[in-house]
C-alpha cells in the first residue's frame, strides 16, 4: 500500500469513528477515539514510522526519524461538539529531505455538501493528487478562521477588494480552495504542525501555492512543532496576497 493510501485509510478510519459519535458529540472523547483509530492503522501498516499527533505525548525521538506521520485526528473539535459539519481529520507524512509527501484530509460531515465523497475511491477523503478547480466568479474570496480570523485579514481584503469567508477546520478551508469554493486561505496568529500538514500536502498535490504568510517555506517536524501563519491559494494569487499581507503588517 502506498503512503497516500495509508494516509487515506487512517483518515477514513477516524472519520468512521467520528461519524458514529456525532449523534451525541463529546469533544474530548471524540479526539481520543479518533486518535486511537489513526494510530492503529499506522501501527499496522507503517510500524517503523514515528508519529506526531495532537492527541499523543510528543517524543524527541521523532526528530531523528526519516519518516514522521503528522496527525490531527479531529481538527475542529469545537465545531464537532457544536454539531457543525466544518471539522476534519488530518493525516500527513513528512519525509526527511522531502517535506510532506503524502496527505489525506477527511471531511465526512461535508461529503455530500462539498461533493467530496468518492474522491480517490475513499468516501469523504481528499487525497494527494486531486486537481485544483478554477473558480468562475467575480471578486476574490479569502477563507479565514470563524473563531479567530487574523487581525490583519480585513486590511488584506480591503487592499485586494476581497471578501472574507469565515470557516471552521483548517482542512475545510484548504479543501475549499482546492475545489474553487474560495480563492485563498489566510491564517495568522498561531497554529501547530498538525493543523496544517495534511491540508498543505493536499493543497500542494493539487497544484496550489502553500507557504508561510510572509512567503517563507513551511517547515515540519521541528523541535517545537509550531507554525504561526499560513497562506494557501491559487499560484497566480500568491504574489498579490503576500504583498498585501506584508503591507497590512507594516512590512
């Protein structure tokens, strides 16, 4: 089984668990059980690999590993607990010298709404290799966090004549760009590696631009797994968005 298939299988297994729990959502229980589901797949199919998961104790041993799975078993716990469909499962593989090489983002609660079901033969999973779609619309749309949009987002939107679109999980926002439902996803103000690794992997595989919001590379499997900002967009929009972000930040 290829790495992308392993990522998809792990994400799908967690998604099944979460769908079963969604009738009576309990955030902490959902986080824990989804994490167990992902780890069981990785232990069975990639037993020699290291894992960095939001819901597991971190180990410095991963820093010496050549392969590290970066996992958020439930991205958007608040949305899940509130009954919103805008949550996701993130599973990505980082390889030394290559970065993120395989990724899956499962959106089970949005499968029919977003038309995600059946991609790569796994219901509700967007897997590395899905092509980006070109939107037909008037005006630029930038996805931002519904709970904590970047302080500079309004200034960026004003400079570009764009509209901000609040959304839940990072996976939901990245897939919205991939599918042409928005043009960009901008985040600033703090994220962990597991928040963005799988969304970035899927976005890059689909031909999108992904970087820090200042244009610098996104680096994973770091000693402190923290990435404060993120831009995902269609390549043609990268320069104007990065310039608008720098101007909004006074850079």
